[in-house]
C-alpha cells in the first residue's frame, strides 16, 4: 500500500516517497511532508539550477547552495528565480 502524506508543496494529500531521499534532519522533514510528485518537481528544478549555474555536486559550496534552495523550495517562499531564464512557451 502506498504511504500517503499531507504534501507541504502541493497542499493536499498525495503518495509519499518510498524512502528518505536526502540525509539528515532536512531529509527526514522531506520524507515526512513531501509527496513523490513534489520531489520530482524539485529534481527538475535542481537540474535546471545545476545547468544554468554550472554547479557540481562534488563542490561543497555548490552542495550547500542546492541544500539551501531545496529548503526554500519545500519549506520557504518557493524556488529562487534563475537570472536570465525564460521558460519556453508552446
């Protein structure tokens, strides 16, 4: 049976993550309050951040930046805007 969470990002009950996807206290908060759908949205946003700012997960400064962005994405005012980025329109 699927584990349900009251997703803080979507504002509704939705299927939760199967397991913690990030270490530490932040990872536990995400596991407890973030849905699988919202996590996938973060992965897309994180990929965009890494590509636009040329971040490397090997670099401690870049990892710290991504962790701060993750905190804002789920528990803060939302994701930071990427300078000069304009989403494609169809």
